[in-house]
C-alpha cells in the first residue's frame, strides 16, 4: 500500500502541475498542499491517512468474507432450487391446474413472461445502439481503442446495476484532473447521449410490447424503482 500510495501521489502531483500551468497559477499553488497532505514521513497527514485506510481494510475484511459466503450460499441454493423445480415441473403444473386460483396464477405467469421477454428484447436493442454510439464518440475523441472500449461499455450498459456511467464518470474525472478540458466535455456529451437514448428507447419499446404508451411505461419504471 505505501508503494501504491507514493505512485498515486506522484501522478496526482503531475496532474496538479499541469492544472497550474493551464490556469496560469504559480508553481506549488495546488501541488504544494497536496504534497504535504500525502507526505508519509514522520507524523504527516499522509501517514495518518494511510494508517486509517489500512485499519479500515482490516476491520472490514471479516464483513467482506461474510458477504462473500452469503452470496455463494444463495447462489448454490438458487441453482439447487432451479434443478429441483425442473425435475418436478409436471407435478407443479398439475398442482397449479388443481388450484382454486389457477386462472389468476396463469394470468400472472403470462404477464410476467410477456414483460420479461419485452425487457430482454429492449435491453438487446439498447445494447446494440450503445455499441454503435460509444465507438463512434470515442473515435471522434481520437481514442486509439475506440471500437474495443465502445463494445465493452455497451456490454456493461446491459447489466442491471452498472451502466455507461460506471466507466465514463471516472474517466471524465481523471481527464479533468489531467487538464485536457476538451476530453471530459466530449465524454460527458457521450454519456448524456447514451443516457438519453436509453431513457427514450426503454420507455418506447417496453411500452410498445406490453401495451402501455411511453409516458405510462416511464412513470411505472420510476415508481417501481
């Protein structure tokens, strides 16, 4: 950790120096306080901060292991339940057909199937469009890995928790610290376009396939969240 800390401090110091030059500030205006804050020698603030980080990592290690075990157990229980359900599918269908609420159960299952299919198709369409937008935008920003990064961002955007912002927002922050103002502006515009396309397409295609207009579908998604 001290080695990583020193590397990060040196990188931040270079970014601050470039920022000072770009803003026509005297040398050390920004990098000076940063160097004092990250100083590991003696009883400097950097040593205290690093010590706090190490203590925090040690204190949360057990919690992390506990969460990992819980996730693993849940995963195997889900797999087991799925296998059992598959083997007893005919018995489950017979029990459903004998149920007093069979019509309601069938209606709910049909609706869930319809919505699930619509969601999958919509995410596929959005992912394909994002995979076209991101490489094009990164190409305009003259990134040498535009196609590869654009495809990876598109794949990440299809995941429920993640999105294009998972990659682009840290990238925007790092670019801003490096003093290249045109790059963070371009990345922010790329993020805004991708987010706008997602919002519009999700509302339109989902609503079209499940029988709601775009406004009703958009309201239902936000209420659900």
